[in-house]
C-alpha cells in the first residue's frame, strides 16, 4: 500500500520509524510474536505501514500487507454498527426489552447460589434492554472468565457460538441455551465482558429478516469494499491466511490447534468474534466510523448515531474501573468508559497514556487492535496472531509511539 509523507500530515517520519524498531527488536526477532502489521492513517491518508515477521513460521511464509488474520473481538464493533443501522431504520430501539425479540428471556433470573444444574436465582431488579447488550451490562458472561459458577455453566454447556453446530441449532440454539442459565447480575448494575455481542448478531438476523452473515455482507462488508472480511477463508484465499500461535512450554511459539479453523462455514456466525480480515479492510471500516458513518458514497450510519455510539454509556457516566466485575477485557479500566460496541477514553490523565478525549477502540484475542482518534483524525490498525492478548503491553506501547509522532496536534 502506498504511504504519504508523514510530515505533510503533521507527523514525524523519524518518530514513526521507532515503531518498526520496537516491533522488530522487542517482539519479532526474539520470537515473542510471529508477525506484525500496523497501519497509521491521518485525514484518510496512510502515513505509516509496518509489515514484519511471518504469517506462518513453519513454512517461512512472510507476513504481507494482504495477509488474512483472525480478528476475533474486533468483530464486535462491526456487529454493533449493524445493529445500530436497524435502530436508525426504526426497527428496534436502544431501550427496547430484549425479550421483545427473545420471549424466552423474559423471566431470566439473577444468580444467588448453587452449581450448574442446580442454580438458585432471584428476580432481576431491571429488564434487560438492547443497550445492555451493546455496552456489556446485560448480566451475561463468557465461559473463559473462570470467575463464577455462572461462567462454569457456560463451559459445561459449551455455550459459545464457536461451539455451536447445525445439530445444536446454530445461533438459535445458542440463544435457547442461554435461556437455561441465570444472569450474573441485574442488567445495568455492572459491566462484564460477555457473549452479548453474539446475541446482537442473532438479533440482527431476527430483526432484519435475513441471516446475520448475509446482512453483514450485503449492508457493510460488500459496500465498504472489505473484500477479504468474512466468517471463513475460502479456498482461493487460503494461501494468504496466517497461522495463530501460543507460547509453548519452552517459551517458543507453537501453532494454535484448538477452536475454529475458519476454513469452513460457521454453523453459528459469531458477532462477537467470528470474522477474519486484513489490515486494509479494517482500516476502511475505521475510516467510515471516523468520517461519521460513511466512506465515499457508502453511508452506514448518520453522524449523530456515530456520536451516540462513541459516548460513554456506562451507568452514571462511570469508568470501567468503577463498574467492571470482569476478569478479562480488551481494554484497561482507568479513565476508560464504554460506548455502544467499543471502549472510549473519558479521562486522558487517568489512562496514563497519551491520547485524546473520546478516542475509541477495541482489540481481539489474537492481540490485534484498532483505535480511532476523532480529535487528531487518526485511524490505526494493528494485526498479529498471538494468544493471549494480555501477554504483552504492545497495545499501550503502540499508542505511545504513534501519539509521540504527532507533531502538529489538532487538540
């Protein structure tokens, strides 16, 4: 991809060069990460690109600018946009009760005791609403959290879209299974990273009247020209699909062998983590958001809706640090709120990280990340394929280095 001269856009090329040096010396050469790709754009112009390492170590296949990777939870903002498109069309509202479209969830109770199979519950203090799914305040959880008897029930029942098969009913079976488990807390009373966005994907299908994956392709991915973003990698693109790695017992990288292979169609397309993509594709999505919901002639959302999405929607305007009960997140908590589909900065000083008020972002389980700075007109996409994402502080390091390269600030 062609890059413009950084100085023409108010950035310093020498400072941006530090990024490649850090990625290479700290992560690629020592074998901590298999690969790294970073795109930095300002005012819609690409000013820096890093492409380092190998897409597949075993075959010495180099990382390329069109390498396809698992973006996992970076799927969540795309799903959230899909849902908000339906909100704009008047087909659903943020304060609608979830049981309007999932009647079996009307009487979901809140956990008070017991083990999977013998839960004791109480009546919820509040009705779960659509906004609770968007901001992760619904009382749902993830089985991998390992923090409660409720997430133990998720693990026991394999309640996760990646675990669903056609025989288990796909997305419908997933939602039906969730009806059998209690909530961790009353909706709106706390924040917990969860399968909520997978439920949103199901709802997009129910409300729009077409399969969720078809909706994404026809309404977002296709129109934006995100040609390599999908729920599986087709045969003609398989050679561009990177391998994902873990740290082995000897400290060396070993291939991930569990979970979805992403080569076959998903029985339950995961709105929370099921997409693969490329850096160029995801940058197009970021740019559409930065520009108020449109890229070129393609409009996904109106500017007022995007502004609503990137506002802090946590109860009482709190930070994640105040309301989170989660053992895991793709964001730090101090000075950070949560909008409708992603985290956002509420207080730059509290984050102890250079940035801008209202900056918003998210990441994926394989250590990928993006952020959009509406003050500095920056869109940044970082891709690699290493799990878990909590292993290294690379996202904070990249935020520091990119922001340090901004010499002509718009703040």
